[in-house]
C-alpha cells in the first residue's frame, strides 16, 4: 500500500503514516473479534469438544491402579478411635468399612475416567488441531491486546493529529488567519491553552499518584502518554508562533483576530480558568480522561472521517450525481436532491459535523459543477449532514439509547423516519420558493430516463464491490451491517472500492479525461489519510474540550437554576427548545448528549414529556444549533473543507440581504420551522 514512500514528505512519514496504521489497527482488532467467534464455532463443528483442546491437557496425578483393599485397610487404621483419644472424647463415630470402600472405589473410578479423558484428548490433538488452535489462540491474544490498547490508540491518535492540525493551521475557528495580528493572537492563545492542558494533566497525574490506593501501571502509562502529547502540542504551537509564515497581510484588528482563534482554545481557556478558580486545576485532565470511557465511540469518529476522505478520492460521488444530470434539474432542485441523498451516508457517519468534514467538499464541488451558485452550494453543504442523524444506524442515536434506558434505538429510529420526511419537505419548500433564480425546465422523461439508466451502468461494479464486502461479513464472519458494525465495515468497503478503481482505471490513471482522473491505490489512500489526519486532530480535540465545557456547566449548577419540573407541558417544551438550541450552539453532538442526559432530560421526564419525543426534539434542536450563528459549527466545518477563498467570494456577492446571506438563512428557516413542528405538534395528542 505504501510503496513509493521515498516520495513522502516528513509530515507524511511522522503523521499520516502512523495515523493510517492506528486506524487500520482499530479495524483489524474489531474484525479479529468477529473472526475469532467464527473460529470457535468452526472448531466445535470440526472437533466435538474443541474448547477442551484449546490448551494442552494436564496429566492427572492420581493412581488409577490403586489397590482398593489396601487403601481401605489403611484408611480404617488411620481412623481407629484408640489412636485418637481426643476424637473419642468429642464423640466421633468409627468409620463404616463399607462407606470407606465405596468412597475409595468412586475415587479410583474418577481417576480412571480422568486418565481416559487425558488419553482421548492427547489422541485428538492431531497436527491439524494444533495448527488450527495456534491460529485461533493467536487471534484471541490479538483481540485481548486490541481491547487493552484501545485507550492508548485513541490518545495517540488525538495527540498525533492535534499536533498535525496545529502545524498545518487546520484547527476549527470562526475565520481563517489572514493578517499577522490574526496569526500572532491565535497562536499565542493556542500556546497558553496547550500549556494549560499540560499543567492540568501533570496535576491530575500527581493527584492520582498521591491517592491512598496505588495507581495501576496501565493508568500511569496513560497519564504519561497524555502528558507527552501535550508537551508536543505546546511545542508545536510555540514553534508556529515563532515561525511566522510569509504571505500574511500586515496589520489587522484585535476584534477580528480573536475570531481566528480555534474553538478548542476558547473552550480550554474558559474551562481551565473556571476549574483553577474553584481550586480544581486538574479538572480538564479529568474530563479529558473521561473520553477513555467512550474510547470506541471516539475511535469510530476517526474511522468515519477516514471513510469520508477515501470517498473523496473515488469517482463514486460523481457517478451518483451523473444519475440526475440527464433531468437538467435547476440548481435549487439539485441541492435538495443532494441533501436528501446525503442523509443515508450521514446516518453511517454518526453526526452531521462528521459528515460535513468527510464529504462536504465532494457535495460542494458537484453542486458547483452542476451550475449552483456559491451561496446555495454552501447552504446545501452545511445542511447535508442535518437530515440523516435520525436514521439507522446513526451512532449518535445509539449513544442516546445507551445513556438513557427510557428509550430504545428501535423507537428512536422508527420516529426518526418521520422527522426526516418533515425536515426534507421544509428544506425543499424553502429552497424552491424563497430565492429560486431558475426556471423549471426539466428534460422530458423520454429523453432523461434512458440517459439515467445509461448513467447507472458504471455504478453497477461499485454496487457489486459493496455487496461483496457486506456479504463476506454476513456469511463468513456472521456480522450484519448495522449501527454497531458499520465503523469497521465501511473502511473495508472504501478500501475495496479504491482497489477496484486501481485495477479498472489503471490505464486511465493520471489522464484527466472527463471524470476519470484516478491516481492509483497508494496515492489515493495516502491523500485520504493526509486529509484525515488534520481533520481528526481538529475534530477530536474539539470533542474532548467540549466534554470539559460540559463539566463546567454541570459543576457550576447552571442547569439546577432551572425548575426541576413544570406543571405545563407547553412551558416545559418551550424552555427545552431554547436550552437545547443553545447547547447545540456551543457543544459538539456527543458531548452535548452526555450533558443533556445528566441535566435537561430529567427535567423533561419529570414534566411529563415523552422520552422519545424529547430526544427527537433534541436531535433537531442540536442541528439548528450547529447551523446558528455566532458559532454555526456546520458552517465552520463547511468552510474548513471548501476553502476560505470560496466562502469569501460568496460573501462578496451582490443582491438583497437574503441573497448575500442565503447560506446562513436558508438552513435556519428550514430547521426552525421543523423544530417548532416536531416540538409542539405531538403535544396536541398527549398533552
């Protein structure tokens, strides 16, 4: 996969390649568990009682040829009352010879059976069994090592990618660095925040070492990895602060410079200052350590981003858009189609922000190529991840059901379909009516349908590749494609697609003939991992600090200032909507779910709001929060993947207020109406 590595840059050697190996190890360990289960079942089918053959049998130490008469006589002689006056005083009874003989006979029989079983097991330990057993036990050890290493893999991935994002200026901020003042302010505060993270981790480690109970070596190693990572992160930001790049405009204003500071930096400064003021300086380190409790979830986030970046390296998105080009749809209708089609992959990426990072650039590029104006394409890109978070197998819904026993994934996914229909209708209505600038001159079906069928033909091999991987997992590993298995199956699917393109487009590699411009398997995986590394660093560090902000909100007891229950369902729901949108504006999805579960959810349940209804409202409110200024996380992520130049060009567009800010206003209108309907209409039926 990585031949030709001599052409890699230093950053690829020390960042992208290790990150790729870490992500592959996650897939390998999880797939090994599936393979091990099948090997255990296969071993039992091939050799009955295989579980006894997994280890070499131990030879029994008893004597099967023991003389029963002599043993009985010896036992009776040892228990004679005259030899034990104390026993006589205590009233001990003399042993019955028949009982003694029966016990010894049973013991000898058991001994013979043990020796017979030992001999049978040795006879069954054929070279084939030993070879099979060696492979099975190796995989079992690999799984055990993978489970024990999961937390370390996450920490290494977070710190490695965070350092990369720092060195490449890839952290998520409200605006890009454009002037020297922007650069200086941003990296000065990043250095302070990173030093604060380092100090908190050191204090956390020291307090753990000073506890009465001893710290396990695994936890101590984890502390040291965090500390080493934050040392590297602090040095990276300090290096960037000193090495000012050329090309930055002189001057700048302080107000705008603060908007160039990454969001994680603000979160760190706020939470770190708060914890220091209350005498709990290790607070950030503790809450970052809580990421380890959900290590598999955060690793899945990294895998989903990697999947999206590999998708960007394929022709798949272009071929899907080719299906709709024969209809000559106006840009507004094509934007609606793009958002609807994106709902399905969004469900598999787990959260809207992850999908925007993973596939936003592809959607924006294809919409622009189809003639969509920049504002419309940006609006659709930011909105592309907002509809599918309620569909199976969304990881966010799984986390909600895991943390809240009042709801199940079946209930949430069942009602999520109706929420998807509602939000899709609202977005389509706004997109096709409020600022439509084109006419509906669709191509006739007699011409468009045959062209659409021809465009579907190149997709057939991709469908076969996808089905082959899914069927392999289904029938060979007995793993269904669902919300739990998707994170480990999707990377394999994307690697299989890249391999197919490597073989099928080998002669067209590097020759940009229309849509065909494939660069080969190694370059595609390398390019995807290069993009993934910085994105994972920016996103996971933001997720981790979001958990810390949740800790500030929880410890400050802001939520306790709210009434713990309401007499009116309508008043309770109105307050819930307001609070949930505000939470969505300042926190990522997973951190927000953890916070809402511990605080707002209990108030909603106590007020009589149905748990399923509450979480449907929560999901829609979060999406509205991610689209709402001043933070508007999904718009920030859109700019991250589309590029600052495209966004600045769109902002300079002339026209009415709506037209100049369509990328912000259109999603807000659609999601606001959807939220009001989802929140209050069901109350009419059970209030």
